[in-house]
C-alpha cells in the first residue's frame, strides 16, 4: 500500500470507531521498522508522517511513535530488537514500545480515573 493509502485506511478506521464509540480515545502506534522490511523504510516513514498529521486533526486520537526508538544510530532498524526472522521482536523491542506507549496512555487516562 502507498503511504497515502495507509493514511486513508487509518482515517477510515478512526471514523468507524468514532461512529460506534464516540467517547473512546484512540491510540495509534506507528508502523514499526524491521530489518526484514528495511527496503520499505522510506515509505513507512512517509506513511507514519501522514498518519500523524491526519490524526492531529481528530479529537482524542493519539499517535504513538514506536518507530523512532527502534532505529539505530545509522537510521536503520536495530537488529538486536528482532528475532532471527528479522521481523518479530524480542522482549527488548516490546520494552521500547512500553516506554513509548505508557506515558501516552497515562497522560490521557489518568485524569479520567482520578476522583
């Protein structure tokens, strides 16, 4: 899919969720880079940028960047985060996701749960 198609698909998904569940916050995790799909990295980055910009116009949607922390100093996916298939993550990859997603969830949901 092209980056524009990805953005349009995300937009349509968010619209469907909003129709069915208008008060539910939506958290969108960026497309993760992986060594096995390294050739697609420029398209993934463009799709992530388009989705991030689009979600910026939709109330109570939250773009969570899990992609950037997964890149090494060379700008490529860090192979240490992935299993031998170079696609699926090791626990260290999920730990990075937790570090990215946790603060976003707490920032949005903590005020709701406090008396």
